[in-house]
């Protein structure tokens, strides 16, 4: 190494001019491209890839190409599904060309652009990661796993010579990326600071279930009963809450796997580093696992200003953390981010082997101490005694991830039942408290990689639980993880984090301005929560229960 040249945040790709004098660098989390003079080793110009001056971070430039004369630079904007055309002579962006989903690379060849779209046409329905493939002698089909079923595409585009054609392309990109307005409602604020009866948000994130796995046989909403794995015996609270409050049947996880999904859950973006690195981890090629920790490279913008809790802290909004982004140190857990750690319950264990609720399945480690919901209830009872509760709470209940069919571990239904019981107990406690009148519990899975869905492999469950959502109706508005992050922010009085939650549809249609203050009483699952996987996939219930 002969030296360093400071460019923008998270440089990820570069292209050298034909003369060898200039280097163009894509800054994935600065939404810019730096032009570097290699003679002076200085940045001479910077080109913004944002769709407008007001736009937040989220364009995520990744690929670069120069035309044959070094007069135009082409930049793939993965977050905007477009290629920017930059006039290097006059130093300005001429317009944008629409692409497929998540363009990641571009080359110039004989007056045409070849663009790779990493996510192509998306996923579509699937039969789950364990679907038997007759053509593979009973082995699972990789085309049924959301982490591998998305096939990239290649676009070949004539570069428009006329300004009129490029202008039309640019307008098409703007239409494709236009914010969705959604349905009205008086409960979810239109903008931060607007009046709302909701004063507290409890944001609960679980692990890896698709919509059809849990709600497919609900009897309302767009479900496939044939794909329902966890019914009223093992998920009675999740299902009853969906029936009684609002059945949200068109909600999609923004990430394919936990490594990218948790960045969506917490910062409404998955930056180019995470997107490029997780396939190596999930495919067994010894790649690093990039997410669920506060490493600077995971931050979608300034590492001190990317996450929900950092924005809450800067705005002076109170919050508490139960299990988000923590790691164990002895018998305690700690968050890597000091802002989050200062408001973290250090006794709230995050490991999968620790039970979520009653502790009726045997914990895998002696230091599991207290079931997660019991630990949360300790803090909640203190809030009740003081008559004050944080504006936002982050609560992680990971048990429905399960250990699959691993011998000696709790059965999947036992772990889902334990997880479901924890959620039911949390809602029961809130709904019987003085905070019920102005609290919403927002629940989702980080992603849906573990199971099948007849609509799309990204579709997952979402719950909005409040007196203002006790409608019994079905809400089929298109929502995503970014929609829930945006809704949390609007209730908390902070603005959007990125372009994605800014352009998303807040969950207004799930709410009503006519509250129903009836409380909720937890339902104990009938499936034995002490059941374990025996050898040969036999289910064993200790004590014959």
C-alpha cells in the first residue's frame, strides 16, 4: 500500500479511466460517486446519486462503467432500481435508466449497457426449504428456499442518445419509486409530532416464520390451510390476536435471511456490504455473519446515526431494550452500541436455548436464569408502580426459530408454543394495565426463510395490537418491514431513517379512531411445551405428559 485517499462512506466499487489518471469510486452508504485524481491523489468531484436533494440515504450505488470515450459514467443504484447517467464533461447527472430489482453491476459494450439485476423478478410462492425434489432423489430443492430461489437477470439497454428518451426513462424511474400514500386514518400521525392517542410502542420481533405457517388456516385473510404448520394448539395467542384485532395478510419481510433482515428491522436498509457478504455465510463458504451486531460496516449510513434507537436518543425519546443486538458476557448480555447498552436489560437473555415464556422446556444452559417474558415483566411491573413507561420498547422473542428436528432439543411445536405463550402474556399484562389506553404492540418476524407461503416467500406475519386496532377486520394493504419501522417512528415522533421507510406505507389502515378497550387474556397452548425431539425424529414428552 502506498497511501490512502478519503472518499465517501463505504466505498465498494471503482472503475479506472482509459488514461489511468482518474478513478471513480461508488460510495455505497453516502449515495455518491467520488472522482479521484490519481496524480494528486485527491477527490476532485463528487456526484450525488440521490433521486432528489431532499432524499434520505438509500440509493446504494454499487456498480460503475465508463463509455468508450470516458465522457459518460454509468452507476447502478441498487436501492433505486436504476442506472444513473453522469455527464463527466459538464459534471452533472443527466438522468436515470430503469432496471430490474437490485442492479449490482454494469458494463459498457458497443454502445449498449449490460446490467445485472441481482434479485431479478423476486421470489414468488414457495413450498418451504424442506420441500422434496423428486429429480434430486428426495433431497431438498434449493429453488424453494428464499435465500437461493431468487434468480438474477441480465438487462441489455441501448443508451439513449436524445435527451427526450432519457427524460422519459427518468420519469419512469420516478414513477416506479414513488412513495405509496396508503389509506387514511386519524391514529397514525401523518408526520412526526402530529397528535395521536398512542403514547407508547412495544416493538416485538420474532424469528423466521411465514404467514401461511402460522395463519394459513385462520379462517380469514389470504391464507393457505394446507401450508399451516402451527395451529391453535401451538400458536393460539398469535392466531387469536390476528382474529380479534386486525388480520394483516399482505405484509412482507424486506430481507431474505436474518443476516440482512435484522438490518431492515432496526435501520430500514440493508447496505451493499451486508447484501454482498451474507450469501458466503449462508452457503457454507466460511463467510462472516454480518448482522445483529453494531459493527460499523453494517451501518447503512453514519454508524452513530443509523439505528432506530440512535435516532430516538438524538430526539430525546425514551426507550428500553430487551434483547436487540446484544451478546452474552458471563451471565449478562450487553449491546455493542453504548447508546443501546445504556438502556438494555442485561438479564434479558438472547440465546435461542433460553425459553421465551414459562420455561416448561428444559433450557440448554444453566445460565438461562429467567424466561424472557418473566424478565420483561419485572421491568413492566416497575413501570406500573411508577406510572411511567418508555415511549418505545424493543423486545426480542426468538424462540419460534426452533431447533428443527435436532434430537434432544424441544420440538418445533413446543418452542413455537413457548414463544406464543410469551407474546400472549405480554399482551395480557399490557391490556390489564393503565398503559393499555395509549399503547400499541407491533409484532413481526425478522424474516420468513424457514417456511412456505402460497403468495411469496417473503410474506410473514404482522400484528398491530391496541384498543385502536381491535376491529376484527382484514387489512390487505401492501406493507413491509419498512412500513413497521416507519409506523414506530411516527408514533415516537421521529422522521424516517432512509428512503425505504420514507417511501413505505405506514400501517394506518390497521387502525380505527373508535377504540375498543376490552382487555386480552392469555391462552395457554395445549401442545405440551416440554416435548423434545427423540432419535429418528420421534417426539418424546418427559413424564408421559
